[in-house]
């Protein structure tokens, strides 16, 4: 039976499905759990059969997914794109209110970094030129590592609290590791045996995105790659995103009340918080505060009124969000931690949200001093070209480039056509190109290529007689240029053809040429003369539509129908150990037949399931034992009430008894395990779904 994955809302779920989903969600968030874990979580509230049928429905609707390990063990998990809806469900079911609270006591501690997308693009342009070679041990060369350290937009103090684990920690600074890992996990870099290099197909798709889409993929990567794989801290990460929709565009989220509410709802255990003796009602308040521009110095950070390992993780997380440009963190006058989003975090996490899909269409300004001022609304495929033929002066919301003789020369030498440079400036300069700037560029471009190195292959014969044979052969006429008694120059592109001809006359050359060529770097995506990627407004990307120059398809970029381009694809190789292993296992796309939950159904008397009846003690025991084998519930009439009983075990004796739970089927407190004897009920019935 195949999974239909109807992607309906949580309000469409049956009560049993909602109960199972909520308990799995509170306990595990989006982390994997063993197949039997939902049975444990719902013990006493639902029968095992009811839980299994609920799991069947949840998997069929896409609320739960399953993978199978190589030895057959099945793991269940809630997909992360479902999590935002479940936190909204928590808010609605708790009937909590989030209201603004006026305050003027906040002092900004750390403002969000700006221009992360531009910084990553600049790093890619330098990596394309400089390369990132690896040693024989697989580590980055020291000289290259130093250059990468200068390129990273991050600061170590903003990332160390995340506790990231990676190889060669004694060699690699954390800020450089995060930059490289982010580029690798987004599919913009790829690691090969001898070096890291830019993944051209991934870059081609990336620069066609809007800045909003880029930030969305960065946020998704940040959430699940650099956040700890623990349910309680995952709850906080997503609840902080949900809170953004209630705090307003200028609103500050007070972390303390948020954590207290999460503790009340069971999303955080009380043991995870220390020093939290303040009382809180059911309302959850967020402050909308006008921040003071005063910056607290670094030595004030130690005065945070936060205790315990969990609170350290919370503070480290909001610090990392700020380092990635997602928002600002601050302190109130009383030392309470606050956070303010500057991106629509919840919208970005929703898989079907297409806000910001239209790429920017802005223009830049070419100055008489050869500088180019690039506002935030300039598209990134245009920015990539500027990165290739300009020197970057500053990077912020307004990026400044400078055109120099060296930058123009380098761009043309590394693959950009000379005509592409003025073509791009003419097309995107809002005020035109000053005449003296145009003349200088044309002169610089004209000076490049007046002489050139050509890549050719040298054919060297062992004897003069062999050289004479080669020179006289009609099949090689016009293909060789003799430069000595025994040496010929041949075009590299014709080497295969010449090799075959030489083989026919008994002069087949050795397979590997003597010596080797030095690695030549080229700028990706600069071959065209229009200055932009074709159809830049189209943000849709599929691997079968985009190829690199050597024919490799961008297979890692293929998206499923719900997620869009998979820049933040789970399991893509990076430098950071995430602790997540689901991508290693085979995903299940089929469901078991519900009839398999009730084996030998035909051997059970129909009256047991269809009628309320009074049975002899021995028959009542058989019915209870059958319910236990099927993990089903039993209906009992006790006095004038009909109750649902979930039997666990039959205890021998005179009279026999049965242990189990009175089940309400409601997601509240489960009643304690009790024991019943046959004389305590009158009629009974086996409760199964096929009656």
C-alpha cells in the first residue's frame, strides 16, 4: 500500500491521530524515534491497535515518515517542514495569547550582520580563482586556509557556543569551517580528491535566486545543520520562529516567558531550566520595544542572568542567528535576554511559501573614480559578474567595487570575454558609464591577449628514423608541426586521432604524457557577452535542465515536489558532523495492510466484536487474552456506564484478574494502571475497527 501524502492540515486528523502526533511531537520534535516509541507514549490513553492505525493514517497523510535501517529496524520521524504547523497547533490548543508589552528598557547588545549573501558570493569568486588545494592527508593547505580565514564573514566568538564538531579542529578555525560547510551543504562547493572547487551548476541556480530565497535556504540549513539534534533545543529553535509572527515587525521576543510557556506545555522539561522560579500565567507576552542605539561592551555579556546548560544553548543559538544576519539579540535593564527577527522566519520555513521568488531588478552606479556602488536590489547574477572583473572595496548593504587594470586583466585571462564588461555596465548602470572610464577599460582589455600561451601537446619520437616515418605518413599530413629532428607539436584536441594513426604504423605512444600541466583556474558563468544568466527571473531549477561545462548534471539540486530547489538538502557532505543519520537509511514509501494488525481474525467469534454480552468467566478471559494479542481495547459495562478498558496482562488465580487502564481516548493525564476481576463488570465487547 503506497503513501498518498495528502499534506492536509492538522485539523483534518482524527482524534486518535492527533493524540499520537501530539505526544510524539512533544517528546521527540523532528528527531527520529523507534517504531515502538509511539506505543509507549500512548500507553494507557489508546490501545496498541488504535495507535498503530493512527500511525498508519499519519504516515499516509505525510505527518510521519519512516526509514528502514539495513538490519530491518524501522525509525519514524516528523518531517521538519511539518513542525511550524505543530507549534501553531500548540498555541491554538493551549488558548494562549501573545500580546505586546510596552517597554523602553531594552539596550541592543548585538545587531545582525548584513550582506551575508554578498559575502558568500565574494568568497566563491575568490575560491574560483585561488582554489582550495588539499594535502596528501586531506587537509587544506596552510596558505589556502589563511586566505579562507580572511574571506569568512563570521567571527569565532559568535559560533563557538554552538559546540560544532568537525575533523582537524586543531587546524581549522570554527568561523572558516562554518563558511566552508555552509557553501558545501548548499551545493555551491564540492570536495574532490585533491581540492575543493566551485560547483558551477549549483552556482548557476543560486545566483538566479532572489535575496529572500537565498536567506530562506541559509535559514533552513542553519536550523537543522548547526542546531543541536536534541528535541528540547529543536523545540526552542522552531518556537522562536513561530513567535516572530506574533511579535510584530519591530517586536522583541522575551526569551524567559517563552521558555516558561514551553515548559508548561511539556516542550521543555523543568530540569532543563535552572533558576526559573518566576510564576507565569497562561498568557505568553512579547515586548514591542524601540531599541536604544547604545552597545554594551563584551565584558557585560558575562552578566547574563542565565544558568544551566540549556540556557547556554539558548544564548548560543540567538548569538548564531545574529551572526547569520537573521536578527538582533539584546538585554533588558534587568538582564533578560531578548531577540528580534529581521526576516519572516516562519514564512521562510514553510515549504510551499513563494514570497520573494521574483529576483531583484535594481541597477548600480558607476562613479568617475572607477568605483561601482551596488544597492541591495541588484540581482545576484549581475553581482557575480562584478565580482569577476572588479575588486571589492567594502561589503555591507551597499557593496562597493572598483574597476582596475589588474581586475579587468584577470577577468579576461580567466575566461570573461572583453565585450561582456562594457555590455554589463551599459545595461545596469543607472547613470551611464563616464567616458574616461569606458576608454580606460577598452584600453586595458585591448592590452590583454596581444601575446598568449597556447596549450599544445609535444610528440617526441625515440629515433630520427621514427620521426621521418611520422613526417611522411599521409594520414598525419597537416596535423603536425615539426620543431626539431625528433619532436612535433600537435593540437591537444587532436591527440586521440593522432594516437590511433600512430598505432596503425607501430608507433603507439605511451598512455601518460611526460611531465604535467599546471592547474588553470577559470571563472564560472562568465562565457556569455550579455552580462547576465539567461532568463534570470526564473527561479525554478532542475538537474536535468542545467549542465556544467564537462557534462555533469547538478544532481544534488533536484527538488521534491514540496521543497523547491534543494540547496539545503539533508545529508549533503560538509565539514561539520551534524549527528543526523536519517539520510543514510532507505526511506519507506509503502504502508502495511491494516488487516495485518489483526491476524487470524476469522477464528474470533463475530459476537465478540459486534454485541454487548455477558460471558462466563472462562470465555471472558479468552476475550481478554485475544484483546491482548491484538493490542485492542475492550468495552466494559460497569454499573450503568460503558467504559473502554485497555488490558495489559491476565493474572492467573481464583478468580483470575486483568491489569490495564481505563482509557478516555483524550490527550490528557493518563489514569494509573489498575486491576479488575470478572465480577466487576456485567457485559463486555471486543473493540476493533472492523466491527
